[in-house]
C-alpha cells in the first residue's frame, strides 16, 4: 500500500503526540538508556517536516517509531510488565508478515 | 560501585510468567550448575573454563567480585533460567567499556527474557558510567544478534572463522557495540 501525503502528515502528528506522552511518562523514571532513545526518536521525527513526502520521510518516521517502541519497552520493563511486541498488533498491519517478533 | 538497590526486580515474560532478576550470590552454585548443564553446546563456547566441571561453577559462585563481573540471574520459581553478566576493568584503557554476556535457558527463549536481560545490562552500564557495551556472539546465534541489534547494539565487525567451539570447529564471531548516553551519539 502506498502512503499518500495525508497518511504521512497524520503519521507525523500521531508520532509527535506519542513521543510527547512518552517524554512525560519518562520524566518520573530513572532510565538513562530510554532517555537516549527518546532523544533519537525526536531527532528522527525532526529530520522530516510535517508536510514532507517520499521514501526518505517515511524512513525517518519509521526510525522514530522504532525508537519509541524501544522506550516503551524500557518503561514496561521498569514497571515489571510484560514486554510490548509489535507482533501483538499484526492484525492492524497491511503486510503479509510483521517484520519483527520476540526471538530471544 | 553500581547501585544494586533495584534488586530483586520482578519482570513479566510474554507468557505472563513472572521471573525475578537479582545479582548472583554465593549460594547460587547449585542453581547455576543446573542452568549451565542444560545449555546447548554452542552457548558454552565462550567460557574460559570447563563449565562441565562442578568445582569451576562452585568457585565462580563463591568468588564473586561485582566490580569486575556483575552476574544478574533470572529466577523462575526456584530455577535459574537466564544470566546476564557485565564485565568491567576498573583501570586501564578499557575501563569505560563493559563486556556483556547473556545466556538464556532453551525452554525460556522467545519469551522476551533475553531482551529483558539486555535492557537490564544497558541500565547497569549507564549506572556504571560506561561509554560502550561490547557483546561478542557466534554468528549462528542469530536470535541473540537480532535481539542485541534491536536494543541498539550495532555490528562493529565480523571475524571469519575466528573462534573455535569446544569440539574445535571454527565459527564466525560477531562483535557488537552499544554507545551509552554519556557519549551523546
């Protein structure tokens, strides 16, 4: 499926909100590695403007989301909760196979 | 000294089972021995000593020095099901590099325990003020390589036919590095 400009703009703003929410949750936690990853997520998001299109923009958004997943995983780990797995949301993906699963 | 007040730490695995993480203690020789015995041969390749000898394992458990090697065990019920060790040099040119070694029981794989152990070691590495974590993995251990990469480790180099297993067969060695937050990269 091709992402159009509206999809990309929507994804950008959703990611921005997600990262801000994560930043608030992270403020109360002593998880330096997660702070580093959150910084990388924001960097990846800022590398693409809200109206930008094309494969490069999509790549940056994908990076931002990957870092966000890692931070969420860190927060869950700190709380002793089960790990977040993108595979749990496989039904939402428009793909034959979710490209990552818990291996180890 | 790395603060250890976060232990014992309870975690939840993907099957909702609970495991406890805590530093190895001198009384863990039996648990460690049983854990090591069930590991596949390839997972034992990196040990400098013969872990099939009970006295070796007992010596490890009774000669702990957390400043040099901090082993964190994952306990499920009464069993040791995983270990993650952070090796450090307190002096010299590698004192800001931590070496990571993680082992997971075969019947506790695919549950997120390996990833949880990597997260734990990353946290300890940050608290120790390290610049880098370094992991060495035999290339066949693809699940470990993927988990390390997903957690921010990057392949630095692959040495071809570089290390031998306990039968003498050669394997490729993958060296992965994880830059810590104090580097700001």
